[in-house]
């Protein structure tokens, strides 16, 4: 007899019958037929690169060594076409014995690759938006000092697009070398030790981007920035952001978010600071805040006394112009 003698049989039979009721098997035939006959290359007369012409997206192409449905050789054709039109593309082949289903299964190398790609892309978007705000604050043809300038992305933009006279200070040697290779004037050094060399009010603007919380003595660094610059731009990751609060409340561990990706044992952040903390600090030190803005999911808005509580909860980043 093929009756349901076991509970699992009854469950499978029920799921099977409900699936048939809500799913038309012919739709599967249409879907597979569409997949079989889809040829992007043919649509562009055999020139696949035309399909990606003028694309502004960032691509990460991943193939699996045992995938016969979408083999590496076809993925490489896509990469070649993307390169041909100057697209921003990365490619990696991952060794896996799990075939086409590898992307659905626990393949550590794949998970690591896709996770780091998405996180880095998100951080690039946030950084670009932050730099966009900073560049709008800084007027053209001014002297600018960028503290912790990284690879010089902001410096180069200010130099090329706004004709600013830009200098940088960066502690990491490899990043300093990248800046110098781009024709930028950058000094290798620790801001907590090296800022004393700059004369008073020698720059129109001093920029400190998402670094204040990483200093051992942030108050002293800020005093130096205000001494050196006629105006100072400071951006801080907001530790009062609601996701940070919930993580700490429910998980009981140091929060990890897209903006704060480090574990407690490898984080560079020594002095946690919220938007409200920074405003209170400025008030206590009689530092004038000329402009205060916040960034949330690429959206920029102004911080006021009336919306301070709200912005302190729902903003990922605070950007301040002070003197």
C-alpha cells in the first residue's frame, strides 16, 4: 500500500498537493525556454561589451570550478566584455566540488568574497557621499589640510575640481606612498605627535574624517586642529545609531555594523562618541558649530536643536564645521 504510514509521508503529500494547486507546471516550461534561448551577445550583434556600455555599476563576477551550468569560461567572457568598455570589475574563480549549487551552500571562500565586496561597496558609497558634503563645504582656491587622508581620494578631488592647495597627514606608509604616486603632498606621521609642526591658522580648512574616536587623546587633537585651521571639518561615526543600540541590548556584545565592521579586539575605535556627545563637547569647550549635518543611507540632512534626539538615533554619521 502507498498510504501515508509515516508522518513525514503525510507532510510531503500535503505539500505536494498544495504546490500543484498554486503552481502551473507550464510556467516552468516557459521559464526554462526563456533561459535556454536568452543570448545577450546576440542582441548586440556579437559584441557583448556594447551591452555594458556607459555602465556606472561596480561588478564582482564569481565562478565555481565545478559549475557546469555557468562555467568559468563563460564568466570570463563577461569579464572581458566589461573590461573592454572600461567597467569597474573584479573576478575570482572559487574551487568547490558542490557544482552549480555552491552559491546556495556553505562555501567559506565564496561567503567571504561576497561579504567583503558588499561591505566595501557600501562603505565606498557612504564615503563618497561624506566627501561630497565636505567638498561642498570647502570653498574653491583655499588651503586645506586632510588629517588621516587615506589614499588621497578627497585630496585629489579638492585639488583637481576645486583648485584647492591641499596637504595631507597619514600614519600608514603604504597609503602615503599611494598618495605620493598620485602627485599629492602627504607627510607620514601620527597626528597626535606631528600636528605641532603646523603654524597657527596656516590652513583655511582642516579635515578630520571618521578618525577622532581612534585617537588616544582626541581632545588634544581637536585643540590642535582648531589652532591650525581657520575652520575645521570633523565627521564621526555615530555610536548612538539605533542598530548599534539594539545590537548591544539584545546580543550583549560590541556592535558590528556596516559603518563599524570591526570586532572588539581589533577595532581602532578607542573613544566611542555619539552625535549628541560631540555637540555637548563643543558646547562645553565653547567651540562654535557653524554647520552640523548627518548622513543616513546616502541621505544628507541638517541637525538642529529641535531634531537632535531623532538624529542621534537614526543617523549613521555626523559631519560638523567648527571653529
